[in-house]
């Protein structure tokens, strides 16, 4: 991948995350963190609504179908591992219910998919 292609992908990802944040805010979520990085992985968005702590994977593509196809097991495992570290490092959220969502960005309005997957037991 060329430098220009990487820069374009970075900008597209940043814009998709920004749109996802506003989609979640309009739905009543508080955004706790964006791009939470750990040694085990990265979480695009950490949000909270009531007593539910939500870890969100954002996929921005040319359209919603392509964005949905980009969701896969690798991302889910990475987010689940990073979520465990987030809770360990922020014990005030330990009593919250945990949910794993996705926001697909590929059109005018981002699509929020609550509870799109469950981590392995």
C-alpha cells in the first residue's frame, strides 16, 4: 500500500469514526473514549448508556453492504481482549453490563448494530 493510499484510508477511518460518534450521541450514548489502544488491540469507541458499557467497532466503506462484509472474527477477538483490559484499568465500570456493537458507515446515515457479537466464554 502506498503512502497516499494509507493516508486516504486513515482519513476515511477518522471520518467514519466521527460520524459513528455523532450517531451514538444522538441515540443517547456518552462517549467515554475513542481509539482506546492496548497491547492486545484497539477499540474504536467506548460508550455508555445507563448501566450498559458498549465497545464499538466502526467499519467505514463505500456502502453499508461492503462495511458489513468487513466485520469479522479477528476484529471481534481484538476488541474483546482490549475490552477486558479497559475494564481492568477502569474498575468503576466493572458493575456495568457489557455489550459489543458495530457501526457501519457507508452512506448518508451510519447504521448502529447493537449486540452484534458476544465474546467467547
